[in-house]
C-alpha cells in the first residue's frame, strides 16, 4: 500500500515536472484527470489490503469498501475510466463500481427509473451555476487583480472584490461537479438506500453539499461541504493511517501537505492548503478556548441581531476561503505574492494574531481568592 502511494504519486509528479503545468500558465492536460486516477488506483490497493485482514480488525468505513478478491484487468480499467467520474470525480470505491456493473443498483420495477429526476435535477443546478459563472467572469475577471485600479483600492474594497471573485472560482467546480454527479446518478452508481419516507437516496457520491456550503458559518463546516469525496478519501486512506504519528494535528498537517502535492508542483497549491490548515487550526483553537465561556445571548425578539451575526460569520468564512484561493488560482509565486502584498497579507497575519490574542486573554495568570488561596480563573 505504501508502494502504491509512492508509485502513483511519483508518476504523476514526474508528469507535472515535465509538462506545461510547471510553465507560466495552467493548462488542462493528462495530469489533470490523472489526479483522479491516483486516488482510484491507490484506493484499490488499500481496499485489497484491508480485505486481507480479519473483519474485527477493520473500522466501519473499511468494511464498506474492503475486497477479498483481486479485480480482473477489465474490471480495473472499467473502474478507473468510468465515464461518470474519470475526469473530475466524484470518487467511488471499486467495490461500489463492481456492485453497479453486477446489477446491484438496478431498478426492480418497470417504467422510468427513480434516478432520472434526481439526475436531471443535478444537471439543472449545474447549468444554473454555469450561467452564474459566465456572469461572474464578466463582472470579476481575474486579470483585474493585477491592475493599478485594484492596487489603488482601499483594503475593504479589495476584500470585497476578492470575496466576489472567489465565488467565481468556486462556481466552476460547483457546476462541473453537479453535472458529473448527475451522470453518476443516472447510471445508479450513487444509490444509497431508502430514506424514512420510502424515497430512494442518490447521495453516496455527493461531491458538494450545496446548502451547507452556501450557508456555512465556520471554516471547518465549509471545508466539509466542499469536494466531499476527495476529503473523505484523504481521511480514510491517509489521515487515519497516520495514527502511528501519535498526534492528530500532525496527521492533519501531512494530509493537507499531500493534498497540495496531489494537485501539482505549483507553490500556490501549497500556500492555499497551508492557509486552510492555519485557518481551521485557528478556528478550532478559539472555539476550544471559548467552549466554557457563555456568549451573551441576544435579547428576546431581536432576531435582526441574530441574523446579522449569522451573516457576518458567513461572509467571514467566504472571504477567507476566497483569500486562500488566490494562490490556488494564480499558482505562480510572483503572481499571488503581488496580490497578497497589495492586501497586506491580511489572511496570513490575522490568524496567528487571533491565536495570540485569544491566548493572552483566556490564559491569564492565577489570581488570589478571598482566603488567599490562588486558583486559576475559570473560562
């Protein structure tokens, strides 16, 4: 399994180093879809490895995908190049794919399959986001980030532009993933059983939880709702298998590092995932410090205050997510450095500052009680 990680990833990185991905501009070529192939091939090896273990040694998620028999070459090729997900995902295990081709997800009745409406709905949402993409491409072009007009803007206006521009970048992924997921639904690959109302569920390969993503008010929830299948793969096949490090945060750090490497050799990828790691770590640290601190509630009936606070947190999450995407989109150091420096590196500096301020405020020295015995101040 370790060899599969190094061989598959190494082959991809050699391709990146010798292709135009290391040039001045990103181009869609074979290494783009090979990102998906890396996870599929490595996942097959990991599932075979899990299948060789006793069931009582496996976790619940491993039992779902473990296979005891090696797939044939035809089955492996079919899984790797399944037309619904070989370009941009979503990821699925070879066990699920084999269940599909063996008829395990076939409709039991006659007539129109249940998947038709669900698949066309995904297509419709994807087309709506493509329309938004065309509009945002006209309103907030990437080239504007390099203009004198942008550099002359006040910092709040720069932040506002980056916030809206980030929506343009994300809309590309949302639209493509919805269309791709719609294809997978139509084939039956995403079948996920029956819900409590007796309706078929088609969300086993959902790559973006749209409502949660659009309304998330924590960066942690935002990341959980975006690129779901890739994140699930990274947690299952990489982060959980780094338990031998003995430190959860260290496992997360190496997982983020691999995520950056999995995208390619541009420094922009590493900066983006470093920022994501830093932002989530900051958020987790602050929440942990405040978990015993009661936040003053809003007065009864003052729902406007609640909604304003909710709106602020959503904007906060979306802005810093967009800020991190600057280097992901611009890729080259000299390009994203120019934009970040014009914004005074606000996203890089504010999170360490928040950690420091939180530490100083809520990590105060012991104080004396009335009887002269020192005790820690409660949070």
